[in-house]
């Protein structure tokens, strides 16, 4: 069964149709890339999938359940986690607290339990601490655990954001330009990391990226957007040869690719 | 098996920590009432300081931890003060029950106000809460049951240091435990980035409203104590300036630091009393002191840090001293390095 089924999504902001008739079908274990020039509507699609925007038309099904009228936190509880294009870490919290926040949706003790500090509170807090430390270890950030998130170098902040999304224990992970601002070496390392977590946690991943080497290297299937329309879909090799894609996107990139 | 044992040891460790804290609180109470018990003037100031501690910490919960700018804290205080005073003067219900009912009503009104207004952010929320506090004050000014412009006179003098001290201790205890839980972390996440918090599965509306009405509850409790300390509940006690007074406590103590709020509440209450002999100059010196604190420590006295039980253990002091020294040395070094680099 399909894990994600987005059917004919259209969203209009006033007179502007940001995305029209977008359809995406993902099976468990897929790794799909979403590319397109700036302003093509990629992040808007992410915002629809996570419940931040409501699509004007069309419906999204996740694991057979409709996401209609679901608030963003409910979507996360259902098993979709995301990262943001411009980092949105909890800057004034420590690295480990950033991860611990993501464990909140699994917490069973209630507010009263935390005030009177029931045994369940101690047990769960200890569990959260251990799980969070483990997650940091996986992402190689354990030595930073007590530092404030804002004091981390950029590359580590990107990794922390992925770690934080992973801590919600999602089935579907949405990565919005995870390699933005990374140098070639860092993005290569990131590619390996993405492949590894996908295998280790049997994840399904949808990612937006501008670094063509990352998209072509890691994705099994690619969707190309331009002005809100899906103009091509297929394996990396097919996309590379697609005329419309080259016109809309890779044609421009051809000039820039020397510095990418 | 080992895991179970681990949990047991963790729990006993935490429990013993709680016992030490209870001991410290009782000790502090005994010390204060023993040393100042004979002096009614000092006891009154200490009582007022305890009430301010409740208001400062509850506002810090809303503003410093959840990031919601509330300029109407005195409004919630008024709800508690009026409710408790009316109950005491008109019905002969016990003092504690009156305080509790006042706090409950304040918390409920916090919920009612919070539901629509917490959709607003920053400055907009500030204006909305400010407006709400004015509505409460003007309503009290015009209702018969609240005594109109005369206020409620002849409220029995029931608030003593014992009531104020222990209710303040309980307030601080509850707020600290709340903050140090996953729920508290959710609130801090909302303060840092609401969209990201929501994306991490935090029900932001729920927590904002919860914290708002929790803060209102404790403000109402403090208001009840305040009314029975002054023995008069009057609309002019709950003006906008009163809200600002608690905002000052929260900011001077450090947003996001409960121990900071406690210290600032005590410090500012005493400062304000100590300056009484300067009459006209009083507010100038008080305001000047605030400016000075903000210039020297813009992050507040505690700057988001907490004073913890471990800090009171003399066995750890040597280590702290070393750390402090090292930090100062490295600061000096980096300063020198900069200078060398520049020349």
C-alpha cells in the first residue's frame, strides 16, 4: 500500500495559483526528489503535506488516512516529520533539549504528573534522555549536547535539524534543502547520511534540493516542478535527458554548474 | 533487572533531593520568622515580597518560558483579589477556600481571554492583554458588588507571613516542576520557534492557553493574598503600572529564570521600601537602579540560568571557583589577543 498519496493538489493564494494539480504517489521505502527553479512551489508542497497550508483542491492520504483538517502537530504525530529550508532550530535551547522536544509527542505523563513528579515522570524522563543521547550519537553530535543550538557551526545545525526530525520517529521524512549552504565535502557526507538513515530506520524520504549532485546521486525518482506544474517525473537518468526540464531548469543550471 | 534497579535508585535520589529542598524551605521560614518575627514592619515587607515572588514567577512562566508578552497580569490579580475579598466579607467561608476560588476564577478568565487572544503574536498580544486588564479594572469600578469607586473596605487582615511564604513556595515549586518536564520543554520550544514546535508535534495552542491560565491562576492567588494584606481592594491598585511592576521583576530577574524572578521580586520589594525615606526622589532612584541593572546585565540578574541545589553544596564550590577563574583568564587572554591582533 502507498504510504503517501497526494491527489491533484492545487493551492491558490488570492489570484496566484502556487501549485496546480500536483500528484505524488510514494511507496514505503521510496526516496523521491523534488526539484525545480526558485518559486516553483516546492516548499509550498511541503507545507501542504505537513498541514501548514490547506490545499484549495485535492486531498492527501498518509498510510490510507486523510490529512484533511489535520493540524501540523497532528500530522507529525501521524508520522510525517520535516526539516526547514531556513533553519528553525530552538536556538536558546541546548542541543540535547532540541532533540528532547521532539520526543514530547510520545510522552504519556500529563501536566499533573510533572507537577507532583510521579514515578512515571522519572522513568519517562530517563528514557527520553537516553533516547536523545543515542540520536545525537548517530548524528555525531554527542560532544555538543550541552551547547546552545545557536552556537553550532552551520553544517552541524543542519545535521541537528535532521536529528530532531528523526527523533519524532517518523515513517516519512521531508527534507527541505538539507544541503543548502554546504560545501561539496559536507554535501557528500550528507548524502551518505541520508542513505544510511533511510536503511537503518526503514524510512521513506521526500527531499527538495538544489545541489544536482545530491539529487542525482541519492534519489531513485525525481519530480520536476515549474511554476506550480509538474513538468516531468522519472529516474535521474530520464530527467537529465528530458527536454522540458533542460529548458526550464537544467538549462539555467548548465551555466552555473561550474561553480556548484 | 538492572534497568529496574537503576530506576529505583534514580527515584530515591530525586526523592531525597525533594526532601532536602523541603528542609531548606522550612529552615528558611524558621530563620526568617525567628529573626524578624517581632518586627511587624519587616514581616509585612517579607509578606509583600512573597506575594511579588508569586506574581513575578507566574509572569515569567508566560513571558520568559512560553514567550507570550502579557501586559495584563494585574488584571488577573484583580480578579483573584476581588473574588476572595467578596467571599470573605459577604460569606463566612474559610480564608483558604476564598483564596483558592479567587485563583480558580482568575485561571478560568485567563482561559477565556487566552483562547481568542493567543492567536495573536508579540505586540498584538501585548495590546490585547493590556486592554483586557483595563476592562477588568473599569468593570470593577462600575459594579455594585465590587464596591464601585470606593472598592471593598474592611477586608479582614488575614494574610500573614506564613500564608504568603508557603503559598509562594508552593507556586515556585509547581512552576519549576512544570518547566523541568517535557511539557515545560514544549513551552520553551514555542518561545523559540512556534512553527518548528508545531512541526515537532507540540500542540502550540494547547500549551499557550494552558500556561496563560496557569499564570493567571497564580496571579489570582497572589491577588487574594494582596487584598487581605492591604485590607482594602480598590480599582486603583490594579492599574497598568502594576502590571509593569511585575514585568520589571521578570525582566530584571532574567527571562527564563525562576530563581532570577524570586531574587528580583525580593530585591525590588526591599529596594522600594528602603527608598521610602527619600520621598520625592524615591521613584527616580528606583528607576535609575533599574536602568543600571539593564545596562550592566541586559540579560537580567540570572540571565536565564538557575540557582540549583548543587550550587549550595560547599563541596562543589571549589570547582565553580576554578571554572570562574578559567573563564575570566580566557576572557582576558582573548581580549589581549584581540589587542595584539589589532596593533
